[in-house]
C-alpha cells in the first residue's frame, strides 16, 4: 500500500468518526453507499473498505447484509459485580429487551463442561441456548448449562423468562456465589449468524460460574456478545493507606 493510500484511509476513518462524535451522523443512521463515499472522498474502494473495517472494529459502525453500513446504537452498560437480570438493566437504561429460546437439550455434558462444572460420570445437564435482543437488534447468544440434580422439573419452566427469578422463586436459591471471567473472542457460526455478523467477527465472551449456598456448581453460563453492543463498567470504593503509596 502506498503512503498516499495509507494516509487516505486514516483520514477517512477519522473524518467519519468525528461526524459520529459530533452528531452529524446519529445512532442507527445509514451511511452513504460505498460507491457514494468513494466518489465523495475520491478514493479507491479498497481504501474505503479498510477505513470502514477499522471503524467497525472500533465499535462505532456495523454492517447489515445487503443494506450497507450503519452507526452503532449506544452501548449497554454492564456491571459484572451487580447481579441483576438482563431484563432489569436493559429496561433501566431505556432499552426494549426481547428473548428467543433457540434450543433446549438434556443429556451428558461434554468433557469441557464436565470439568468446568465438576460433574461426575452420572450427572446430566440441560443446555439452554437463547438469543437476546435490544430494540430488535440481536446482541448476545447465551449458552446456559444447568446441573439437573439441582433443577428437578426444569423442563416445565418457561426458560424465555428470567433465570434469576426462577432460581429464587422456583428453586429457593437466594444466596449464591458468582465467578465471572470476561475476554475477547471471535464469533463463529452458528452464533455469528444469530447475531448478524460475519463468521469470525470480533466478540466478547462472558463466562459465569454459579455456586449454591453449599458451594456446589449448579449453573455455568457462556455469553457471546457483539463487541459493539456492550460497555463493561464498575464503580468501587476503596480506602488508601500510606502503604499503598
């Protein structure tokens, strides 16, 4: 790539980013077509696509198949140290959430899940896969594994509703311990397709292990998020001492 082309795509990237930051381009607004943008900035299609790809990786625009490029909606703010339901924190932030159950299967866990959940050879799990959307836009695929020994009659529950409420109201679990890990990942099909992104797109993985009052693992969750849909934040109050200086 020539120095001129390298400078050109960086300039276009910063120009579009500034238009979004200043409100010239607003949430959900469609960008001009690639042909129109090439004509506007007098650049090659390959140069433009590099700029758009970087903006996509930055989480400020996203692509919809056959429709073009759009400005990303505002991100959900997620505090992993507060255990509140998806329904609660989305509604509290002014979003409209929805949930679709993709599959529900009962059987033996694979080697990875057996190890993570410390299962013996006799234990079975129910694997629940759900697609959760915000304002009609899919943002996260949830894979939830329940240790069936702790969830008698699970098949009779409406698993499109809050799992937190079910744990408390149906199974009497109110004092739980959560271990959470958050890491970047790639989203592969079929999960990428559910989220409307390309196979191998950037994503965010949230892993959650849930322990009962007796210290037994009763549930393990894997959440696969669009990287442009979530902002992780936490406020912590600390007291500094002279030894911390």
